[in-house]
C-alpha cells in the first residue's frame, strides 16, 4: 500500500485540538460543531462501480467519525460532467461534498465543460491506480524492454492496443507512453472497447497485442495464466503486485500516469469544516477496515493531504492537456 500519511496519533490529536480552538475563537459560528446536520456526498458515476463503492465506504467511515449521516447521491451523465458540476456549484457551506475523479482533468480539454480542478476545495486524495502494460501469455514479448524495442522499431500500425473507449484514460496512458518514446500517439493503433473486460478478451483472442488497464482489471486473466503484466505506468510499484516493475525503474520510458479519486468540496469551503473533514480522511486512509476494503477490490490506497491533493490535481490537468493534445483530442468548451 502506498500511503504518505505518517503523522503520529499523538501529533494528530494535538493538531485536531488546535483546529477546534481556532474555530471557537472565530466566533459563535456553526464551524466548531460541524457537522450539525446530514452531509451529502455526490458520486459522479453510477451505483455499483468502483467510484461508487469507494465513495460509500468513505462516507460510512466519515459518518462514524463526525457523528452525522453522509448520504451518497449518484449524479450521473455527461461523461462525468453532471456530477462534477453538482459538486462545484453546491452551496459551499461544507454540507455537500463529492468524489472528484481524474476526469476533471480531462473533461474541459474535451470541450465538455469549463470546470477545472480550480473549482473545488481539495480535502484528500484517497486512491490512485496506474495502468499496467499487459500482453498475452502467448506473446513473443515477456518483458517491457523487449516490447519497447519492438514497438520503437515497428512500422506505424504494426501493433494494436485496447482497454477503453477512444480518448478514455487508458487510451491516454498508451499515448503518453508512446510520446515518451519519441513516437506519435497513433504509432500503435488503438482499438476502442466498451471496457477492460472485452479488451482483455480481445488480447487473449489475438485481436490486439497490448492492453493498458489497471492491475485489478487484469487480475482474472493473469491469475488464469493467460496474460502477463510486464510493466506498470506508476511512480512506484503497487503493493498488490510487487513483482511488476515500473516503466521508470526499467528505463523503458520516463512516464507515469494514474486514475484517481479524491474527496472535495465546492471552491471556498469554510476552512474549519475543510480541516475537520480532512483530518477524518487522514485517519480513514490508515484504518484497517478501509485498507481491507480497498485491497479486496484491488484498489491502491494513495493518500495525499489537501495541499498535496490540490497540487496533484493541477499537475494531472497539465499532463492530461499535453497527452490529449498529442492524441488530437483537444476541443474548445461547448
């Protein structure tokens, strides 16, 4: 498990007491007792998916710590625009939060919205999963070095890859990898799919040569001995797959990318409320129940505090802009 939270319990309690004291000094406002009524947690994606499951677990653990219901509401549609917009435009009183995902770094580049990371108050990154580079067990390439050499020396279109729809996060992972090798984003032909499962089936059937999806999404085929994860596009190895090297450490490419989920409020959320939620999220990130939940689903816990969370979102926005431009996907907002 990757986790940057290293604050001691004693230090945390001291910090929490300081926050409470400052809130009381600020005046007879609601902040010292926040929350005093139920909080809405908006999930921009459908019920039953990974973001929904993660959001519901975090909400249940926040409820336990902060003493008020955290009610999950799925606001779907518009490729994530509707839900993300609902979070950004909610009253910024601390009583509407949401799970903001990597798509916020992509949607405005696609021309779907003018929303950006700047429209939110970051409260804590909770999860980040990098894509693997996966090949069939029957592939001639058993390691990332041999595959990279073959791709670099191939004619455009000689290799095919899949993992998601055209312009989706896993497609952009492929484009970013190719650009880091000095190749055009379309040097490997992208075969759109309806998701990771059909992409993995196509890989096993020989329809594509490479799949770029999360390690969790490759698990069934890898465990069955039908596919191999030969590299991870992450900044470090995943604790769930310690034998899978990163592109960076092998020298195959200087590139890393991740899909991520973090908890945010609308812009300019009251600092006292933000601090209280952030402190609770920091504790949740190291709670055994949360760790067991995430590990059981193959999700990597990658906690960042609010400041680092905000910086990460800004960096992801810039990276996505560059990668999407290389893929010819940049559009003006509608």
